[in-house]
């Protein structure tokens, strides 16, 4: 992770100071993302901007992420890079009861009692959510191939052959 982004930070102090952080992180450092992508090659650029909306009385963090996720196209079975650009405003709340008071454009972020957040966890959460259930490359062509049965499959006895004999009677 970039040197100017702390590994752990106090969310409420960052809101009061209206701090901004930006950095880069290798995809290989995001362990929860590893099972969802084809490989761990690449970097992710991100920015965090803490603030407080005095009119709505909401503390928030604006999260911006830009990267390309390496995925396997489920149509062509080829590796491709999915461009991901995320802009998310997370409303910081102390307990679940406060979630209902957030405006619609805010996504609720429950801050632990000690107020500490890991910026890398916020970035990784958004990237995990950005991975499609069925990755499809826009340029990918479907694998159009007839798969011939193997000799072993052909030599196996058909369990329904006895029914065919009954049908003839």
C-alpha cells in the first residue's frame, strides 16, 4: 500500500480534520479478492476523502477506486481485464439505528466502537462487490464446439435400454 495511507486510522478524527488520502495497492495484497479473480496481477488506485455534511448532520467518507480486475470470461474461457471505476459515499454510523437517518445516496458504514478503520478493507469490500457473478468479456466469443462422447461413455450400458425393449412390445 502507498506510504502516505496509514494501515489503521481513526474515522472520527479523520472526519473532524477533513482528511484526504490517496494511494495504490497491489491486487495481490487483497486476500478476500483472490478467489474471485483469475490472478493477482495489477494495481488498484484509490482515494478516501473524509468529511461532515453540516446540513444533513452526517459524517461520511467518499471512496474512489480505479482498477482493472483480471477475470475469466465464462463464454470464451479466456482471461480479460474488467475496468472498474467506483465512486461511493459511505455514511459513517455508530450503531445500526442510525442507518435509517441516512439519505438515500449514502451507503451505511458501521464504524467499530474504537473508531478504527482499515482503508484497505474499504477498498477490498468495494472490489469484491464489483466482481460480476458471471464474468463475460465484451469481446469474447462463445466456445462453439461439439464434444464427442469418449469411448468409455459409449461403451457404458444405457440404463434405459430395458425400457426401449418394453416399448416395442
